[in-house]
C-alpha cells in the first residue's frame, strides 16, 4: 500500500474528515440555537393561549374587566421576557432585531475537478417581539345614514332591523374607501338576552375591498360566537355579503352604523398588537378576540418553522456523521 497516488487520496480524504468534524460542530451549534428559539416560541404560544382564555372570560357583562386587563398585562410581560432571553451564544432568532436569514454550515461539496464549495442550511428568523407597536383604528366622525356604505338588508344605517326567529339578515358592503367606517351591533337584550348587545367594527384603508371588509366583520362576529359558545345565532360570509341567521325563537336586533373620515389601524410587527388589547370595555373585549387569534397563529407558525429547521439540521448532522465514519473506514483500508 506504499503508493504515492493512494497516499495522496488518503491525505485529501483525511483533510475532508477533519473538515466534516468541524461541520458537525457547526450543525450542533445551529441545532442548539434553533432549539432555543423553538422552545421560546412554544412557551410564547402557551402564554398567548392563557391570554386568550382571559379575553374569553372578559366577554361577560358582569365581570371585573379591569382585573382581567391587569392579568393580561402580566402575561404580556412574561412574553417579553421569553423573547428577550431566547438567545444561544449571543444569537436571538425571535426578537425582531434582524430580518436576515441565518446560514448554518452543513456540508462541503468536492467536485470532480477537486474544487470545494460550502453548503448551508438557511434558517428564517421569526419576529415575536412585543415592542414594535402599531396604531388602533379611529372610527369616522361623519355619520352616513343611508345605504351607500353598508346595506343592512334594506334598512338604512343607524336604524335597527329586526331579524325574526329562523330568519337570515343579509348585510352587503356597498362601497369601500379609505377611512370608511363600518359598525354592526347585534342585540338580543329585549328577547333571549344570551348575547346581550355587542358591536363589531372595522375602518377601511386604501388597500381594502368590499370582500376584505366583509371578511373582517364576519370573522369578528364568528370569533365572538365561538368564544362565548353562542348557538342562537350564526354568521357566514359570501363575497361582500355577511349573512346573520337567527336560530332562536325570538327576534334579534341588527343595526349598521357607517361613517366617513376614519383612520385605519396599522398592524404592528411580530406580536406588537398585544399592546392594543384592552378588555376594559365591551367593544375592546370583542375586538381582542380577533387580535389574539391572529397573534396565536403568528406564534404557532414560528414554532412550526423552527421545528422544521431543527429537524433538517438534525438529519444533516446524522448524515455528516455517517460520512465521517464511512470515510474513516475507507482511509483505513487505503493506508
């Protein structure tokens, strides 16, 4: 086996083995960093679920909403702590400090000509920061008391329509413009009184459409029904139409209020919209249901993304170790 050509091959392979061992270290570091971010994202998700529970409890009419708001603020502080502490070796993937992907060295590729190039696993950062705040919407101040913005089944804005037992009210978004404001108020205080009186509102931006406005209002109503276990009434959306069905044996009052001159809300990055949650009022508690659902999805998606990246890194690490073992065996047979 004392052959110069074989010696050259074994020497090159020995160098590659040493390089792959260094890659294993890189993969282990990457896995630990991503694992830290994943654990934090999962903990954030759990805490957001706790906040959702508090928001649901705040939907009642005779509850101490100020106490629930205090508890929510404490939970938000916990989330801020999780996000701040989720760093490994100085790298934090969830605090929103950067949007650039993190590249983890995963392999060395040697071509037939002998040139070597590095390969990387790209890990996307996920912004779960709370500090970046948006702004709440401002309902318009110029009332519009006709059907030009929102058609409440033929009933003009500002006037209550009575939806009989078993009947369905179709509400159509008639026009959309920046600042157009839409509010639907449902009330059964005079009949069943299982829901009480609840308002759901949305202020359009220049990028909105009739469908997106209808979707926002319908989602708010649907989230409220689901959170409170309300079964007397149901809501569905079809295009720019919202259909509210009264499944009870008594009438439901539906009032549409419209206005111009409003200011659309600006969504924050990451989990910044936590700062807009205010359950001290009935309207705020209702709006918070939709906000928390969006934030929960953000955190769940982040944890899932980190899980996928960590699995990929783990698989690559196992493969590299197999390569090292095979190459070491091959070098031994050559020398």
